[in-house]
C-alpha cells in the first residue's frame, strides 16, 4: 500500500483506480524500478541512525537513494537545502558524504568546527588547494604536480618524514608565509594606503556621476568595478589595466561561472564558461610576461620597496620568485595569481554591497553611518583614517552582519596523521573534511533575531540583514548577537526596547564577534593558523569603500521595493560571499560641499 501511494502520483491515480491490467502492469514496473532506490534509502538511513547512536568510530554516512552516485546530485545541485536537512538529522555529529567517487566529511558548526580549527598541526589544506587550482583556476597537470610533490606542510618545520625535501619545493609553506607576512603590518598599511588613494581618486573623477542626478542600471556593478580596479591596482600595480583594459569585465564573467568549473562540467557542455576563464588567464599572462620583461624581481634595489607600478605590491614579486624556484611554468604562475586575485576581491566586494545597500535602504542608518564616517575624515588630506573607521561600533556591526548574511565560504582540511580524532569520531588520514560557514551563520536557534512580533515571528529573522545584530548596547538587555534564554526580553510588550537606535546610542555600543561568544557559529574567514590571511585588508577595504561612497555621492535606489527584496544569489552557493540576486538601479549625484 505504501508503495502504491508513492507511485500513484507518478503514474496517475485514475489509471490505477480503474484496476485495468495496463495499470497493474505499470504499477509493477514502477515498483520494480523504484524498489532498489527505496531499499537503498532505508538501509542507509538505518545505518546512519545506528552509527550516530554508537557515538564513535567512522562518522555516519548521510543517507542516499541512488546506489553508485550517493549524495552527488543533492550536494552538487542543492547544496544549501541538502546540508541544512542533513545537519538537522545529525546535529553536531560530523557526517560522511558520498560525492562522485569520493567520500568527504562534513564538519558541523559549533564544537566540531572549532575542534577542526584547533588541530592545525595534524591537518593540511593541500587537497582542497589542489582542487581549487585545478578546477577553478585552470592549472595544468604539470603544475599541479609541483603542488602534489610537496607533503611537507605549511609550517616552518617540515612534517615528519619530509625534513630532507628541497626547501625551494615547499610551496605550501612559502605561500602561507609570504601571504601572512605581506598582508599584515607595514605591508598592509602600504596596501591599504594605495587602495584608499586609488578608490578615492576613481570616485572623484568618474564620469558616471556628476552634480546632476544620473541614473545607473546597477549599484552593485558601479561599486564592484571601482573597488575591483582600486584593489587590483594596489595589489598588482597600475600596469595591469593599461595592458588589459577589459580585465575587470572578463574577471567578473569568469567569477559568474565558478560553480560550473567546480562541478567539473566538461568544456564541451559549457564552452562560454571556459572561454571566459581562458580570457582572464590570457590577460593575467600578458601582465605577467610584461612584468618579467620589464623588471627583474631579484633586482637588489627593489629590496624593501613596498610598491612599484610594474609588479605592484612587493608580495607579487616574492610570489613570482618562489613560484619560479619551485618549478612552476609561466601558466602555473598565472593560475596561482588568478587564484590570489580571486581570493582578494570576490568575497570582499559582494560583502561591501550588502552594507551599502542596507544603509541606503534606511534613512535612520544613513544618518548614523554618516555621523560615524564624518568623524573619521582627515580634513587636511581629504582621506579617511582607516584605524578610526575600524574603531566605529556601527560600522563594525554592519561589516560583521554583512559577512554573516552573505558568506558561504568553505574551510577544508585533511588529516596528515593516522587515527585523527574529532570530537571522538575517527577521520581517516587524507580524507577531505569541509565546513561551510553559512549554516552556523543562519541557525535560527542561536542568533538574536530581535523582538518577537504579535504574529509570533521574529522581527529580524536570520535570513534578513539586521544592522544591529552584532552590537551590544549597554541599556538594551535584548541586544547582542546571541539569543538569550530569557524569552520575555524579546516580546514586543517589553516597553524598554526602543525600536530605532540613534547615533548617540551607537557611541556606547560594543561589537561582539569573538570566538568564545559566537561558539563556532561564525567563521567567514575560516579559523586556526590557516585563517584567511587577507581578513584585515578585507575589513579595511570594505569600510573605506562604504565611507568614500557615502561621502562622495548621494545615491537613491530607483526601485526600493525590489531592492528590499534582494537576497544573496543562491545560484552561486557555496562559492564564497554572494552578491545580490537582482540588479539594483540607482540615481546618483555628487554631494556639494
Ligand atoms: C570578506 C572577504 C574575505 C573572506 C570572507 C575570505 C574568506 C577566506 C576563507 C574562508 C579562507 C579559507 C580559510 C580556512 O580554510 O580556514 C580564505 C583563504 C584565503 N584568503 Fe581570504 N577571504 C576574504 C578576503 C581576502 C582578501 C582581501 C585576500 C587577499 C588580498 C584574501 C586572501 C586569501 C588567501 C590567499 C587565502 C588562502 C590562504 C592559504 O592558502 O593559506 N582573502 N579566505
């Protein structure tokens, strides 16, 4: 009877009701076709429950219905829905996924992901970096082999058994070291100063906006193109855009197709996607060839020079030298640096959009943001003081909420030791472990979602952007990012909650983002010793980008109803921070001062 209920909607109740021979034959055929899937699902579900209750050993496998394919199609084509459902089933128990011919281990938010970040010494990022280089950035097999050869880890001391490896071949270590050294301290200050100067001068001189209102088709494209140019100019130098004027257009076309590359869609099925990647790689190659022909990165007069226009940041010279010594081909170097440009821009720019959009959507927020921003302007230079911006409570809150709202970044590791244990579960050596920040960042039971409305629904559900979510206001016990157990705090009858905060309130607010408070629910930059090396740059760029945009222009959304409905574009989930799912037409004019 159960099976009949299942096949009826598929094969037509009328036919079955008639009781004809044809109908019965069809039912029998349908049962014969579906039975293996149903049985597979039942067996894998029972097994999952049994292993989960056992509480140790190899983590349970997520149930599936299709024998050989396992979870492949759900994971590849409905990642968000599938992982949400599976997390509901397993709670904080890590689980196995059968994707393609590989097994991966999904690490839930909370305690398990914190444990993963803590065990840096026993874990590596090698497999995921190789996958990204090969599938995303088009690295060829000979160059992938340079990566594969290195099992020495990314710490200064090589892993056991790798002590005698040629130090020049330790690509993971050099990359990790150079990124951390050149994206912090003095180098970060120099990078940021260039970003700020580039971006401020671009916005001051753009002919897309003047003293009269001009309509533009999309706020995101406007922001994206200026931020991208300023950021790439600061990192790779101004020659890049002189040599490749279409670099920005080609890059974002490439970025749009990222999910296609990650799904390993064959080239013949997605020729436009691969053509876009070919174009952006060709541009990077042109720049690389030019830089090599113009300036020897070993030139002793360049030592200590943070920036020159040919190679850009000192980091780029350091990378080129290490890549050459490791044995990468020119194409290999190009893929490496396309990866770096992508990491350096493709998350921070969408994250900036959500701050800007939400500020523009609310008069109250616009006023409060302008109040903070004005206090950070250095009148003498006409430029913003980055440290002052980073210290402003509301701006911090907007930045954090934006990452919570739009980031679907992945942290992946694999054990490099036998018998690796995570919260009591055994993960085999070399197995791929992964965790996506989105799920913890959207857990409705964890985050403060504001007051409970008379309808019983929260005022600021986790799938909406709430400017004050990360802020703790001393006179508002219902504030702060984590939902408190005292339900009465959030009921709308609680008269001491003022619906709208003021600039004065913001001065007293404290942004809360430390790991202990957020209990493994918020890791947009990953964590542990392999946390994103560009996180400081990202935060500073985002705040400067918003401040300069708000100070330079008056911007009005032409269709605020549609803009209010804009959500992260889930079609690209989980490739990183997601931009909006629609165009955001605006009118814009320069502020008169
Ligand atoms: C909002 C912006 C950003 C987000 C959300 C983000 C997120 C991440 C995440 C999740 C990782 C993996 C970390 C882990 O597995 O624990 C990562 C790695 C990385 N990020 Fe970022 N990132 C951002 C901005 C930047 C910027 C501005 C740069 C550089 C200019 C950058 C450069 C990198 C690099 C090079 C890696 C790989 C590190 C390695 O190989 O060890 N990121 N990022």
